[in-house]
C-alpha cells in the first residue's frame, strides 16, 4: 500500500507517493516512478502509528485533544450516554481530521467547546460523568 509524503531534495519540496516492495522503495513524483535502494535495509521499516490521546489520564471523564486544532464536529450532546471508545469530537489539525474518543462509559456532563472553535493541546473539551460513580 502506498502512502503520500512530503520530501525535500536539495532544498526543493515535493509531494510524493512511496511504497516498499521487493527490498526497495518505489517513489512516484509527477507521474514518474523511481526505485530507491537504502543500503543495509533488507526489510520494510516498521511505522509507528501515533494515536491521539482521548483524555488527560486513563479513566478520566475529561476529554481533551493531545494536539491543537479546530473543532469540526461534536458528536455527543449534554446528557447523552456514551461508551468508552466512541467518537465524541472531530478535530482538524495539520489538515487532517482526528477522532477524539471517550475514555470511559458515562453520561456527557458538560461540553466546553463548539464547532469552528480553535483549541489548544490538553484543553478540556468535554466532561463525562462515570455512571458507576453516579451523577456528580
């Protein structure tokens, strides 16, 4: 599976498609494909996926974004019950939409943001009260 990346060659930036196959990288730039061999690399490098945190601490009812961005959508409303892992907010950051998920099962107690609003990293966006602990 190929993926798009931005690379800089001699100070000039290009958007390219890269794919690892048969021990080499296939790089496509402007309709032309080049084979890139990396010395000492005989297997596909592992790519770590960075997952945005959905809350400040594990098990917390406070939902925050790990990165600054713009609120695109709020998918829950105050008083609504949500499950851990369900998407509650969509945040646009670095031209990508990021799903922010609830860390716990509970009821949305308070929404502290609105669509179109720019937010900073680790800013509380939504509070979920744990159903087991009762309605605080």
